[in-house]
């Protein structure tokens, strides 16, 4: 092959390669433009409205009531919840009272009482119960059905372990005004029962005044009754 022919072939190859490279560059540029079109935001003008999500609350039910947790993590006391005491060489009691919208004391709501260490838990609970609520407990919604002078009205308890029956002795000072009405008697008895039946060793209760069951119930406008755990549970479920 003569030199002139060879030179023409080389020029043709160079031209062909140049064209191919140009096509590659153009194709790549077009793809970039297409990608930009897919990801670009619309050019239309829109108004922007900022909204704040409403504060969310989570209510948790606990043994002594409820707490409310806000979305920022703050916890605020709800009605009918008492703060459990911590530490110390003491016995912590649960003392039940009516609270909030409930007119009756129930097994689900109580205040905590820290007392010197004792094995006489039922006896001490009843002594604390007749003291009524203090100002801090009242501010949380708790109410006592007992008169102001009832603090020493509980005299003691005897338990028949074979029958799982508790005999509780009171003085006349334990009775509030209006206890002889159906509503007053119900509120009064609900408080006594909730405090005694929290102890699983008791399945029956006989309340006494001056050693007499009849004398106790006469203050409520009735005659002697022995209250059973099953009756109390039934009252709890319908109350």
C-alpha cells in the first residue's frame, strides 16, 4: 500500500473516532439534563403553612392512681395518686380512702403511709385509716369519711385463722354524721372493707362496738352482718 492511501485511511479512522466520541459526549449530556428534570422541584410558587402537632398525653394506670406524661416527657401528678416513700427503716402501708369522682373507697386507690417497722400490719393500717387524710392527701383528691376526733377510735383486731375471720373493735367516735343513711353507710363501710380485705388472710369481717356486732350495725340503722370477701368483690365490680 502506497503512503498516500495509508494516510487517507488514517485520517478516516481519526474522523470516525472523533464522531463516536462526540456522540458519547452528547448522549451523556442529554442524560444529565433528563436526570435534573426528574429531581428538580416545580417552579410554581406555593404558600407554606406551619402546623404544630397537638401535645400528646399518655395515661398509665398504677396501683394508686394515674399519671399523665406529656410529649416533652414531663410527668404531672393526676388526681388520686400518692408518691410512694422510699428507703428508710420503716414499714410502708397502703391506706384506702374514697378519692376523686368515686364516692366509695376501692382496692385500686390508696395513699402510702410510712410507719416505724412493725409486724402488726393490719392493726397499724386501721390505726392510720381512722386518722383521716392530711392536707397533702386532700389536695390530691382523697377524702376521709371519719370524724376529726376518730383518731383513737380503733381498739384492735382478733383473727380466727381457721375461719379466716377478722373481728375489729371500734369506739363510737368512729361513726360520722349521716352514717345511718344508706349512702353514708355505704361510703363508711367501703373504706373499712377496702382496708381490711387488702390482706389475703382475711375472708370474713365482723365489726364490733363495745364487743357487740349488733351495737356496731345499729349505728348504721341495721343489725349484725358478717361481710365476706365474695360480697365485697361483688360490690367492687358493680360500684
